[in-house]
C-alpha cells in the first residue's frame, strides 16, 4: 500500500508537499481496516484537501488523522440517512437524552417515552415497544448504539443504551433531515 501511495503522490503532488510519515500512516490505517488501496488513496486525497485548506506547506500525520475522522463521520452520516424514519426517531430520542447529560444509563422505557412524543410531534403512529426493541437491536448491530440487557431485580429486565457515535455527528444528521430539525430545539415533556 505504501508503494502505491508513494507512486500516486509523486504523480499528483508537488515534491516536498507530503511527508513519508504521512504516507506511511495512510497505508497503515488503510491496511488495518481492509488493506484496501482505494481507502489509502482516499485518505491521502482528504488529507491533502485538509492541508490545503489550512494553508500548510505539506501533508502531515495530523492531517491524515483528521482525514480519517472526517471519512468515518461521512460514512456514519451515510448510514444514518438510510435508516427508516422510526429508527431515526429512536436515534433522536437517544440524542435528546444524551444532550441533557442523561445519556450514561439510558433505559429503553425512557427512550420509548421520548420516541412516542416525537412521533406525536410529526403525526406518526408510534410502533409497539416490542418493535422498538427490535429497531434498537438493529441500531446496535450497525454499531450506532450499544445495547446491553440489565437485570432490574424484581422489576424485570431492560436494555441499557449507550450512544457509540459522537453527539456532533447526530447533530449534523438531524440538521440535514428537514423532518427532524425540530429535534435540535425540542424539550421532551417526559423529562420535565
């Protein structure tokens, strides 16, 4: 991968506008994921764009790390855009809890209450708790959340939910979906 990057860098970039360390980091990051040359080239391209925007003389390792974060965020945003509306509303409910700093131990019951409020706000019939539990399992499988079953003693069991993606990524997603922008300023009645 490093050799491919070095060949492409020589063709596409001026001499002394990139460091060997930056190329090696691009290659290492791409290799650790899938060993995909396209991924390595994409990392180099985005790193170069970031360095240019910053007015840097050459592409450095910091630019590569920033590029990796940007590419990952873009990937997550693409996944979020393809979710069904009810899953988006569940993610919005989790966002509201996390935003109010109640997000370390979110339980499905609280998430469901906020979800039903959000459904009501947009005139949508909420799904059953059983179906919502299935949607939460799908979000867990996608790596967007982490759902862990916990025992509540004589009160039964529940899923404890943790958001696995940065709050700013969810905020960007909500800003980009006209049906859900209201969530950014929404204050859940069930939390008052």
